[in-house]
C-alpha cells in the first residue's frame, strides 16, 4: 500500500501534481467550499451522516461505527466502480476530508491496497483553509495591480474582458462572486458562492499570476453583493495605480441596457431590485421609477439611476478609497463597441 501524508502548506504548492483531487466529505460540506478542481466522493452522504450521528447519540458509539463502516464500504465500492474502471496504476489522487481523517483515510486505505499512489492532506480541509488564509496575503503583496475605475456603465468590466483577450492578466472579482457589485447587481439564476469558496477562488486566481506582469482588476468596494473581498487584496488594490474609464452618458445608458437584459425582460424583477433603494432614495422616488418600468419606460429610469443614485459622489468616493485615483490615466472610449474596447486595451498594454 502506498499512502503519503503531506501538510496542507505542501498541498498548496503541489495541486498540479495530482490526477484527481478528491473530497471525501458530504455533498453539503463540499458545496460550502472545496479545493480548486476537487471532485466529491462522499464517504458518507448527508442523509447517512445524520443516521450515523443519531445512532451514536441515541444508542451507542459502537453501533454507530458498525453502521458507518458498512455505509462507507458501500460508497467507496460505488465510487471505484463508477470512476476508476479505466484508471491505470500510475493514477495519483490527493484525498482529504474535514479534519480527523477517518473518511479520507478509509478511501485512501482501499485505493492504496489496489495499488494507487495516494496522498492525504494532514488535517484535511480545515488545515487547507488555514493555509489558504495565510497564503493569500503573500500573493496580494507580490502582485502589481492596475485598478480600472470609472462610473457605473462606463464599460469597466467590458474593458477587463478586452484586456484579457489581448493577453493581459485579469482578476474578475465580479465573475468569481457571481454578482455585478452594485445594489442592483444581483444576477437572476446565479446564486453567489459562500464566503469561504469565494476566498478560495480568489486565492486560486492570485496564485496563478506572473508577478512580473501587472494584474488588471476593477475598482470594487469591500463588498461584492453579499461577499467581502479579502482584506489583503482590497488593501493592495487601494494602494495601486489606477485607470479612469470615460464614456458618454448616452453610451453608458445603452451599455447598461445591454448588460442587464433581464431587467428589460422582467420588469417585476427590476421593480423588486429598485425596492432595495427606498431607504437611500426615498419611497416616493422609487415608486415613480417602478411605475415607469411597468409602463415600459426603462431607459429613462436607467438614466435617472445614473444621475440620482450612482454618479453623485462617485469621484470623491473613489478618490477617498483609492490613493492614486487623482493620478489615474484616462481611458476615453469613443463608444461601447467591441472595436473601441479592443483599441483601448491595446493602447493600455502598449503604454
């Protein structure tokens, strides 16, 4: 049998060495957070864990362990039959569970007896989580960020994508957070990840960047929807050089209508999101906006949102939060077209 145990800090550096990263926890634990690229092979699923736990407390630990062992054995057999029929002897998995190692240890024992070279993370997910939180500030400090600033609708996210298409390193926090990062930024049908998984995804993105080249990132507040940007990253961003994207008001309105099509298709969803602004803008104004939306007058509402909600105080707020905004390089977009954005991206990289 070949089972190697490594510290979580070693696992951070060696993820690419393995053919599979296997999370032996239950499906609900896996959904909360997991290692990048991991697959879920539960030794006990949620219902089975509940059964074993109930038996443990109501009958005896011995009876619970018997039931648990039988269930784990069946599950491991099913995983092997489902996943490993084509695997060769050289297949190398990295396995972990929560902390104690019983669930991952059982799977590792069987795979090791087959002849696979198995690696276990000492301390499991809990140790890996601690290692990520310790490693994230290291990556935030080693990278050079270029913060893309600009008022709502100016095309910051589109410019990030254009930069990525011409070879720039881009950190898209809104994509990682599944949110457009404003009060109205909820994306229907796309729930946000947990805070823990968001932090894992941010760490995974940062570790892949080349420190010799800048990383372009959109100016964000500390919150992206319900998620908080890790403090070491937001601190580094706020001390970094900035770009200031400029786009005409008419183009901004048109861009927002394109980028938020679900508000056009579903006026009631738009009205629900507008309700969240009542405390800031007053119930009477929000009700006026909602009436316009229901009457099909969406473009004037978008324009009013820019003029009365988003734009007031934008420059002072950005200057307050981003130390180098006053020295930001202007990026004037002729329009919102892909050609204009591509041209701007090339100019930025050529500077």
